[in-house]
C-alpha cells in the first residue's frame, strides 16, 4: 500500500521521485497485492492493482537514496544486505517519520480483518505525507 500511496501523493504534489516497493523474502514475487489491501487502497482513492511483488536486492542501495522498511525484521534483513555504512544510512523504519526514534513496526494486517488494513493505510498515508513534504521543500 505504501508504494501506491506515495506514488499518488508524489503525482498530486508534482514531486518527481523514483518509487518502488520490495519484500525481503521471495514468497510473493510476481504476485498482486492482497485483495484486502487493494480494496482498502481503492476505498481511499489509491489504485494498487497493477503492482506486483518483487524481492529487495543489493542493487536497490544504488538505485534509491532512501529505503523505508515496515518492521524490525525487514530492517534487519535489509541491513544484512548492506555493503557499507552509506547503505546502512539509507535504511529507516517508515513509522519513524511520524514517531521519530520510536522504531515502531507497521502492524501486519493479514490476520486482523479489513479494519487492520484501514489502520495500516492511515499510518502509511501519514508517513508518506512526511516523505512528500521533505521532497517538496528540499
């Protein structure tokens, strides 16, 4: 959902940034988003139906200046692929944008029903707004 939210916000704000999302495991490579994530995003005016899963790779450190992760496990997995301090400095927990230094994980809505997806969408929407403001002003 974060990729779709950020893409929409960047387009609306006229911010030209490269946006992509990736998992740290291979389980969902090539798959569409969860149907509940799609429905939730659509309810809030964001279309994520064309997105497909891919796995994070070391080359992402070269492609992107900022790498936001959803939870502590992703954070550790991405850092394990880093080659140096410069790579490590690109990695940030996404909820640190709205709760600096707290290192909160985005809750996994998979088992929480549709209300869990709504909650996660709103958290990501707030964090993505911070990203857009940062790039619009900087």
